[in-house]
C-alpha cells in the first residue's frame, strides 16, 4: 500500500485585529468544527483534489520549489472535509497549511513554521492567528511588534508575528456559530485588499484599548475560568476592533444583516456575541453545550439561520501516517 498522510485541523474564529495597518496583531481561537481533513497519498504523478484544485496545485508547485524538486510532487491530494470558503472561519489558511504539512510529512521535508506558512502555504502575511492556531490550537493573542510589513516582504524574508499569549479554553465552554441562509456579499481577495487600503491606521488610543481588553480582561478570564468575564471581554474586544473598520462596513459589524443577527442574539440574552473576521459568521459563547442547545431551540429561527455548536480546539493540527 502506498504511503499516506492524513491531516486534520479545526477552524479559526477571529475576534479582531489590533490595528488595520501592519503588523496588525489580533486575537482568535481555534474551534473543533467545521474542520479540515485531507489525505496525501504517494502516486506516479501529482493529482490535486477536484475541490480547490487550482489552489492545491499552487501549493504543490511552491512545495516542489522549496524541496528542490524538478516537477510537482508525485502524490494524490484528497480533501475529505473543509468549511465553506469566505465565511470568516479562515478556511483558506487551514486548507493551505494542511496540504503543506501533509506534503512535508509525506516526502520527509523539514521546514520551519515561517517557511511552511510563507514559502509553501503562502498564508499569514496579515494575520497569523490562523497559522499559530493551526500549529498549536487554543486561544491565540498575536503580538504586533514585527519591524516590517510581511505584505511587502519576499517569502524568504517574511516572519510570523509572535504569540504574546496562548491559552486553552475550559472544555465545557462552547460556541454557537450563526449565519443567515440568505447569501451575503463576501469580502476576500482583491476586495479585501481594497478595503484595507481605504482604512486609516488605528489610533494610539484604540490600540491601547484593545490591548487592555486582551491583556487585562480576556486572557485573565480564561486563566481564572471566569466565563462571564471572558464573554464580556470577547464581546467588547470584537466590537472595539470592528469599529476600526467602520468606514468600510458602516459600523462595528459588516452590513445590516449581520447587525440584525447580532442585535437579535443580544436581545435574547446571549453572551460573548461577535462577528468572526469579515463575517458572515456570527458567534455567541455558552457555558455548556446544553445551554447553547436550549438557547437556540428557544430563540433562533433555524429555517432562516444556520447554526452549528462546537467547542474550542486546544490542540493543534493532527498529522498521522497511515
């Protein structure tokens, strides 16, 4: 049987950036589902998955260049599971890092985290929360102290923003993900680049407020197991970070549909409500899965809103040789 490598990774829930200008920084947490799962199998030639085939082939080409191969790596890539793209859950980063990690393991190529992120996966130039989360799991507070902008650096020069804090969440706490079934406009690619180009940098006051929430409320609440302080800090941080984007999304949240969903959750007494990245995923935290299910059953019209209940993923990606 040909050698196989399986990689499984969670999703990244983003609470928000520290700044709209490099080196950005920010806070987010890995969650167990929706998850990414891929298998790489030795083969006679490179066979990308039918799903996201162009992206997978591009990763294969970068890997071949990094590994000194004269052609694409001879293997088959299968994507067994992945979140829908452009939902605010960092699916592109998790897929790219999963494929990159599988190729490195399958062909026994050593590389650093920086090299895997920038030279093979081609991710992490703006926010490194999803990269750090992929590798180690948990709640990640990404610092913003790099001297240069990774957006302009070559892949060989770019460096991941360091982690200021990483902490695992209590296993009982869970998060519900909400998204309107009506398709909303997504922000990605060139549109995302143009939106960032329009934004002014955060002021010193705004940056300090976000740091204060993260360092003196959010992280301590997790260490203390204080759910209500944690939920309050997440909501405050997310709203404050969202206001950095007010000029392009007309408020702390991206559009009227997301604003309505956030308001509905808050009116029904939800805790720790926020928007992940640009949306459209909205989240709310609960003390237990039972509490989350009861809240959804009582307050949410699941005919018009998709709901998924999941937990924090406190471990990084799982790589296994089959």
